[in-house]
C-alpha cells in the first residue's frame, strides 16, 4: 500500500445501510418468534405446573424487550442518531440480562428446594427442540452483521439470543429427563450455570464491551473480537 492510499475505516455507507436493514429484519424475526415462544411456554408451563417452562416463557418476554431496544436504535435512518442511541440500548440489554439471571436463579433454587413436581409436557419438549434449532442461526446472523457494522448493541443482543439457545437446551434436557427418568434436579443445576453466564454478559453490556465497538476516540477499528481486520 502506498503512502498516499487512503485507509478505509469500516464499511462503506452503502454497505452500512445494507447491514442496518439486515439487523432490522433479524431483530423483527427474533421479536416475532419470541412472542409466540412466550405464549406457548407460559401456557404449557401453567398446564403442566412446570416452573422451568414458565421461566423459559418469561425469558422470552425479557428477550423481546432487549430486541425491541435494538429495533428502536436501528429505526433511526440517520447514522449519527443510531450512534447516540447505542449507550441507552446497551443499558437496556444489560438490565435484561441481569433480570433474566435473577429470575433463573430464584426459579432454580425453588426447584431444587422441591416446591412442587412438574408434569410431563409434550408441547414444552417440542417448543424447546424448535427453539434449539432456530435460535443459533438468528444469533449467528445478527452477531456477524453487528460485528461488521461495529455495533456493540447488536452484538450484545445476539448474545442474549444465544443465551436463549442455552436455555432451550437446558429446558429440553430437563423436560426429557423429568419425563423419562424423573431427574428433576438436572434442569435447575444447569440453569444456575446459565444464570452466571447471564450476569457476566449483563456486566459486559453495561460497560459497553462489544465486538467491533469503537472506543471513545472512534479510532479502534483495527481489531474485532480478537481478530485483526
């Protein structure tokens, strides 16, 4: 590269707008799926007296609030406005993570204390399996677009979608083990581990730690999640 060649910092304006549109679509898909997921999980959980399913449904509600915050940020057509909204969006995502961790912890402790025995739930097993198949793709697609765009909030929200994947796996294992072997303790123990992960992600989001998030001087564009551009 010659000394007179200009250095391109980040994607071009056209590419940036394309990434913004992609993130809007992914966030809309995440919100729509989680609304359906919440309704099904809360209904099935109530019918089966399953605290795990009810907790999963409430997690979907929390995830909707996180995705809605990102949707609000990217609803602005002006790039500068989106930039100014990023900190507020990260705060909302952080609180969503911490709220999720708090609920999962309380729910897991209650389950370990033996506050009621859940019945079998075939709809819950189907829902958990479906979420386990869908959520990783939504998370990966949004994380990739967020990294390229340099949006810490989009990446943070993708992490919450990924956390929903972990919860889906835990829920599926818990429901299947409870239905087949009666191992009711497996689900709450794994849920406590996920709660710890949620606390870490919430703290990172509050501090503004995100992949490809430029520093205060807006010059930190050479590295992205440990890789050099």
